[in-house]
């Protein structure tokens, strides 16, 4: 009986080994996609809320978000004199702007180019914010942005300037400036802080400032974060009387592939 059990176990191990070898062995399809330059990436995030520039986009409810991206290094592929990358991505999340707004999904299409010279990183990109099932409502809009960053070792700083020729809800020209700080901490933790200010060309009296501070780290391949987010907007005059502009804490877990 023992010999039979040993024989069966040995046969099972051989079968598993053969299956693993077959899975590792590349076929014609694998070899074809190996010829495609660049890198693909994806990630998924589950958050207790989704805020954008200090305002909740899900009415304080949880959000499931995902990204699929592609990047191509021009230096590695074509021998460019500096490390230049071109990239594109699709980002999605559930949204909830209230019963009067039919939007329930946000899909952002992003394309850009970035580089790093003498330790200074530069990024220029275009973002299309789209909301299916809201055609002809003026909800969709586009933004053009450029950013600079530098890692000092003890901390890294970044700035981004954004311009939209016609912001969401046909609000006209819009400008936004953001600064960010990232500081590595003990226990593999990272402290992140941001502050941003936005204003409109049509109405000089309409402007706002938002800020956030959070902490994050990676555990067993999962990214964990907790953040406090606030702004100087008024619930009645800036947020139609709802609580989307209130200060809030957000926790999230993410996984990259």
C-alpha cells in the first residue's frame, strides 16, 4: 500500500513538473509579443472614497479603480541621447455626483512624454476626462499639463501646472497648480503631502485650494495608504449644499501587475 502511495505521489509530481515546464516554454504567440517593444502595466485599487482636488467624486462612498498602461523607452529602443519615455494609459473609477447627474463611471485617457536630465524629471501629458452616458452635457473635458520633480534623497519635491481650455460643465478656461512632497520614513513608510490651487478665467472670484497628507507602504506586494484630505471650499456656495467638499480620511489598498 505504501509503495502504491509513493508511486502515485511521484507520478503526480511528474505531471505537475511537466505542466509547469509546458507553461514556461514559449510558443509562437509568446515569441510574437516578445517582439513588441515597451512595457505594459496594470493596477487595481480599492479605496474608501475617491476624491479629486479635494472633492469627493463618489459622495463619500467606496471606489473601485483600475489602470492599464503602456510605456516605450526611446533610449533603449531607438538609442535616443537622453532617457525619454512615451506612454499612454486608461484609468477608470466609479463615480456618484448625485441623482441629477447620470454619470456613474469615469474613464480617463492619458498620453504623455517624460524624461530625466541631471536628476531633474520632466513630464508633459494630456488627459481626457470622459463620463459615459453623459453625452452633450459638457461633463467631458481635456487638460494639458507639465510637471517637474527632483529627488534630494531625504525627500523628493514635485510641481505640476494644468490648463483646461473648457473645464467640466462648460466652466471655461481653468488653471491648476500643485506641489507635492514625499519623504521616506522608517519601517519602509512614506509620508506624502500635497497642496494645490485652482482658478477660472471666466470668474476671477472663483478659486480654491486643496491639500492632503498621508502615509503609505508596501506589504507583500500590496500598496496600503491612509490620507487626510481637505480644502477651503464652502458646502453651500461651492458644493451645492452637499458634503462632498468636507474634510475626510481615506484608506486604500492597491495591487500592481
